[in-house]
């Protein structure tokens, strides 16, 4: 059984025991969180969709919090002596999917 969930403005296709990296969520490592924004649930033979599906949820455990690799933002306008260098590291949360509940 798989589910399509939405968190942090992105959509993820997950199955049980998957480990995914999502935008930073509140919760300590080891805590269990419920993701109620389930857009689709399928088992290979049938597919249920909705925006979101009422009563469906995905249970996940927080594995760790961290920050991604640094990306460099460099802006330049030639012949105008304009150069700006900036860096960014995006915060993330690793989740282990424990259970998918259709709820209906």
C-alpha cells in the first residue's frame, strides 16, 4: 500500500518503512507525528484520490533534524561593479513512515 502526502508545499509518494526528507517540522527525534494531508492512497489494484482524503492519515516517526548542503547564490552585473555572494542551507526533517491509514 502506498500514499501520496503533501507537506511543506511538496508531494511525496511513500510506503511503510520509507525514510524521507521533508521541510523542517516541529517535534523531537523519536516523536510520532500524524500527516493528515493525504492526497491519494493505492494498493496496486485500486486508487483513491481526494484533496485531501477525509479520515486518511499517515503516521511517521521523526528520525533526525538537519541542514542540507550549502548552495551558493552569486549575482553579478558586468561593467557595473556589482557582485553579491550569498549562501543558503535548507533545514530538513527525516521521517520514517510507520503506518498508512485509509480511515474509511
